[in-house]
C-alpha cells in the first residue's frame, strides 16, 4: 500500500492511497474461501466448492464488499500512520479500479484541532445566591390552598368567586368558529380565564339559564384570525358551585400529604430554593461558558460547524413558520437571511469550539458517565410519558445512538462541575427579583442557550 499526502489546509488533509492488485486479489480469494465453507451447492461437498465456481457465483458481490473493507482498513491505517484524529467520517473518492489492477482512491479528512485548555484556576466567577423571602413562601401556600379548595352546588344566582359549569358555542357574524365551543367547562367568575368581559356577563346567572355573551377579542389575541373581532357566545349554565375557602393551617398540610403546617412550609421553602438555585446555576454555567469562549480561539472543523449550523437554521425556520401561522412578529425580524446566517454560523462555531473543549477536558481527566447515572436519566425520561414507560425504555436501548442524547448533557454537566471546582467562585446574595431580572437581561442580550455536546 502507498499513502501520499497531497494537500494540507489547516485541519483538512487529503491523501492519495494505492492498494496493490495482489492485496485486493488475496482479499477476494480469502473472502470467497470463507463463503465456500458456509454455502451448500448441488454436486459439491461442504467446503469443497472450487474457487472458480465461487468466483462465478459470488464474485461481483464479493468484489464490492472487499473494496469497501479495503478502503476502511487502509484509510484507518493512513490516519494512524499520520497520527490524525478525524472529526467526522472521512470522504473517499475512488479514482480507479479494475479487477486485476491496483485500487487508487482519494481520502479527504478533517481532523480534530490540537489545543491546550487554559489554567482553570485563573477563572474568576460569581455565583448568585438567591434569598427567598417569607412573602414568597406565603404566596406559594396561598396558591396551594387555592388549589385545595372544595366546592359544592348551590341553588342561587352566581356571584364573583363562584364556579359556573357551562356549555357554550361561539360565533362571529353568525358563523361558528373553530375552538369556540365547549361542554361542561368549569369557569371561576373573576379569575379572568376567558376573554375580557365574558365572566362579568355570567354574574347573576342561575342553573339551567341561557345567556348570550357579547365580547370582543383583544387586538393582541394569540389567534390572528380572531384578534380584534366581535364574537357572540350562546351560553347555557348547567350548574352554579360555591367555592369554600381552604384555611392555611394543619388541615391544608394534611390535604397534600404532610404532617403539619410547619412541615409543609419547610417543604415549600426547599422546593422554591431548589427552583431558584437551578436558575442561579444556569446563570453560573452561562457565565463560565462565556469566559471559556473568550479564552479559547483554536480553529474548529468546518464540517462540524456546518452540521451544527444546519440544526440551528432548521430550528429558526420552524420558529419563523410558527410565527407566520400565529400572525405574530417573526424572530429576527428586520434582518435579511444572509445577516441572520452570519450570526447563527458564529453561534454554531462557538458551540462546536466549546463542545470540543469540554470533551477534551473530560477525556484528559477521565470524566465518564456511569451506567447508574445513565440509567437514572433513562428512568426520568420514561416518567415524562406516563403509560408509555416501557416503549420509551425500549426505544433508547434499541435505537442506535439514542442513549448518547441522554449521556451528553450528563457528561457536559460533570465536566462543568469539575471546572467550577478548580475556578475561583465568589458567592453573592441576591434578591429573587434581581436574580430573575439578570436572567431576563441575559436572554434579551442574545446569549444563546448552550445545548449539550
């Protein structure tokens, strides 16, 4: 075999590879002999079929198989000899081959870059520590109490705060519109669940009463074909139900499976602290990724960038189509596709570079995802689909590459936690309002959400 490097351009390498005709012939004969040990042909004992018979019957298919294997073997050998780590599957172009002649092909490969990660001890980061006020706990308990309220049917006109059970049919200019009807709908008067003015016109209604409710959809209503239009609803009140208040005491705790109110209050606080802690951690992660992006500028394989850009662009086009169907402003409005593509390609390159960096840090420090961690992630994913847990588990275990989608974010988070242990991280207490304000500003500033490697 002869391997000649014909071109080098950054991370791109091209080779001319020649495989001797004798090597190809030996491979073909070896494969035909393997087949001869397995097949049964009339007139021949097992394993005694002549080579010329095997060649006549199986030659064409064997040649294709042998060529493919020869290309794989020799291309891998070429990369080993030149100590190259391919970023993607190499591209092969057959230049010439005829039976009895040498095989010659071109091999093009884009390799992973060589780089040295920064000293993570030099990183200075700020971790936000949200302080949950008692008022936030009180509001959460009020929401729980509201959800636990009981109600009972009453024989009197409906008042604000009551629940009315209604059947309704909506129309515009006498024509019913899709999604404008319902049966047995439970509507709490004063909750502002419906179109503005709808609930007010049912105050005073009694069971079995029919009313016509006239409303106008808001100008910014989500369905563009209804926004700003006047509509008429034929409403039949099936039942009026009085809502009983639920006091915030031990009875509320017992209703949700807790022993007493202090225990419920502690559980609520812990859950809220976890929720805000997750937001703070995402802020710290984004801050870390920004610092890493600022400190690393090595070249990245453009083939990987192309793949990442295609994913981003398809997501953007899907969002643009959704916005068009809903009649709302398109994302990135006012910019040309060429301008948007330049921005998104920069995002794709950043993601690839950070992915390669985190992958290298994990590899060089032997950071791995354990089977237990992967199994927990699989069970969590299955629980998202009640009643279909078995199908979800079977899909991930049988579909090639599916488990990698669960493994990737676990690996990324473990690498990030490793870096954070080395970096200098200062804690700063913040109010909930400041935490959420900072998070909103970061999103408004165009910081893209980092996806797993």
